[in-house]
C-alpha cells in the first residue's frame, strides 16, 4: 500500500490505517526500538506508542516521508523509555544513550535562532555522504538505530575501542563543520 494512502486513512481516522502501518513498517520500527532498548517487551510497547503518536499527529504533520517520520517517532519514544528505565534502575552498568553522546557534541554551544531542523538535518546528511561507507554506517548504526558499541564492533570486525575512537573522530569532524558553517555558536 502506498504511503499517501496510509496517510489519507489516518487523516480520515480510518482505524485500518494502524494495521497498514504495522504491516508495512512494523519490522522497521521494531528494529529501531530494539536497537535502543534491547528489551523485546519495551520495544513492542514503544512501537505501539509511536503508532499512536502518528495517529494523533499525522493530520497536522502530513509527513512527506512516512517511513522516516515513523522512524523518528519510534526513536524518540524509545529514547525516552531508555532514559526512564535508566532513571529507575539503581546501580548496575549504564551505557550512555546515543542521543546523549550527540547532545554532548553540542555541549555549551547553542544552535542559533532561526536554524530549522530540516536545514540542520540536510547539513548532517551531506556530511555523512562525504564520509567513507564504513564510517557512515558505523555512525548511522550508533546514532540512528541506537546499536550498542559492542554490537557494532562485532558487525564490522573491530574492537570496541576502535569503534569508540571512530565515533569520536566522526563527532569531532561534524562539530567542526557545524561550527564553521555557523550552526553552533
């Protein structure tokens, strides 16, 4: 089924749209949630929550790219759940949430007023296209899909420390570009 048909069904409040979203994008959304949460039940709940957010927000948002929109909603819900789970857990091992690592990139720098999210996303996409396939894929697996450093190391046949160093160097290059282009103060 075409995305435009699914979006129209949501706007028209046709409840079969949720089943269509589940059929077409359920695995994609669950892979994002599972990458961030590592817990099957939490991942399923986050996918359901993201689908309900889409149900509530699509009429106003009218996303041009439904897949990306659903992925963004799933990431947001999953990161919130991960933070909540971390806050509830006392002690134990904690691995920084990938979005926290990117927030650290900005640090004390604020994004200037008037910079649109789409514009910034375009700059980051262009930056990543300029990286090697390996560097780009490591970055995307960590910061979009929320894969753990150990899992990325296994996939790419690298040590965890090598993955961490690759991510740090890429973040540093991105920060330098964002400062040079005026996206960070």
